[in-house]
């Protein structure tokens, strides 16, 4: 990630916080916390190291696979890139 000016860094922190507080993100975060607690109880804390919960696949997978959309990249992920009819 390129270095940001102090002003850009503050602006990005505000945008990131706003995105993290949307109802959808709060719901996913709460679900992730519940799943991690349950998995830690069942498998142990060390089993969770390096894993994230994938809300699409409904399972834990490596951070690399989860954030990289299972090797497909993130350009086509989500609703943002669906074509809009005018």
C-alpha cells in the first residue's frame, strides 16, 4: 500500500470506520465472532490461526483464499460491478 499523507490517512480512517459500521458489516462481524468462539471451543484456539470465516461458503478457510475470493480475485465479487440499466 502506498504511503498516505497525514490528511489522506485521516480521511481513509473515517471512510473505513463508516464502512465497518454499516448494518451488513456489523451483522457479519457478530456472526464471525460467534463462529470463532464456537470453533475455538470445539477445535482449540491454535486451529483458528490464519483462518477467516467465509460468509459465502459458510466455513473457515485460509485468509488468502477468503480475501482473494477463492482464487477468482475481487473484481467480479459483490453487487457493485453489475451493469446498471439507465
